[in-house]
C-alpha cells in the first residue's frame, strides 16, 4: 500500500513546529498537536511514533501496551532499534501518569523501566492521557527546533558504505546492540578485534552489564548440535 501522508494544521509562520507522526497513532492526539500549533505530517514510520528533531524520536505506549510489550519480548527489541537516534524517549500513558502496573507484577514493570533507563539510555516519561502526551510532545519539539535549532532532517542514503560503517554494521548484527551502542564500542576499543577480545567486565563498562553478558555469550559460545535429532 502506498505510503499515506496528510498535512494537518498548516501555518504560515516561519517558526511553526514540525512533527512527524505514525499513521497508526491516536487521531485525537494528532489533531490536538495541530491545535497546539504544530504542522503534523502523518506517515508510515518504521521506527517510533513521533519524530520531533533530527536526534529525537518518541515511542508512545499506553500502560497496557507497555505491559504487553514486556510479556511478548517486543519492548527490548524496540529499545535496540530506538538507539538509532541520539535521544530516544518512551512515553507511558495512563494510570493517572503514575508508574503503576495493571496486569503484571509491579517489580517486572519497574524492572523494565529501569532497564530502559540504565541499559539502553532511553528516557521514560509518564503522562495522564493523550492530551497530556500531546502537550509533552509539542513542548519537546518546540525546544528542539526553536531553542536547540534541531529541525527534522532526512538523511540521504549513502551510495557506498565507508569502512567505519561496515564495522558498525557488524556490531549492529548483535541482537542487543544498536547504532549508538556500536559507536560507543568503536570509540572505546577502536577495532572489532579489540571488541571481540575484550572481557565481559570491559564491555560492561561501556555498554552495561546486561548487553555485555549477551554479547560475550554470542561471541564465545559454540553452536550446539543434537546429532540424535539430525538422524
């Protein structure tokens, strides 16, 4: 299906705030962003729900969505992909803006939030409803674009990968390693050889214990074969 695009709340002001919203997002929220003064482009997004600058992406989840993504494992797969942006944010909406679980144990709920903060460097914000979420998104976009001078930009695809980008691609093949984490590893260790030879403690110092354990396991563990099943 051809990508759907719509332009909402067009303004002639040069300082109009531009926001890209995923086509599957809440229409009331999007309309309210327009009323707040944003030019909202609605399109199919491959990553996140709202883009507000060249470095900031926002993933919006209701409390139920957040809990469901914990239970089916999607949350941390999304977290890795969100690292493509320098400053990703997860907004959890509902429960009167409080970090309280509905269907899962509170410890699991808080544990997932802590992991996003510590292991993935993703900011987590709680809002009461879609209107408060819209106000937050608009305020962030306004600060990014007007104060920080960080407009939304679409980068052109590179015709050929540089040597550094080939190295990054290798690291990004690890299930827990995203673009930003890959850059941190190369900045610290300089070569792929040094990264692969680093012990778990050295890796944890750069990317956190959880990611280091998983990465080291993938590097050193041998493939196990069940010969009986093959017969």
